[in-house]
C-alpha cells in the first residue's frame, strides 16, 4: 500500500532571513561610509557637560546625527 502526503517544506524562510540580513548589512555599510557611526561615537565620548554646551542630551544624539534623514 502506498502512502502519499501533500506537504512541502519550504526553504523560503531561509531566503527571507538571508535577504533581511543582507539588507541590514548593506545599510550598516552605508552608514559607516557616511561617517554617521563615527559622529555618534564622537558624541557619545563627550561628557554630559560638553553635550549640554551643544544643547544635547544623550537621548538626542541619534536624532541629531540623523536629523537630515529622520524628521522627528
């Protein structure tokens, strides 16, 4: 007697995962090329008093660095 199933294991999740990982890596590289990561690191290295002189808090750093891309 033969037994037949109609289930199929789709490797689609692996494809989507690889695609998403690739897109994230691409965006990461573009941010590094634009110098934004270096700018964030430089601002994070400053003291709270130095940031206050610039009118920033630590929470404002990403908004400040990405102010031309993110309108918040």
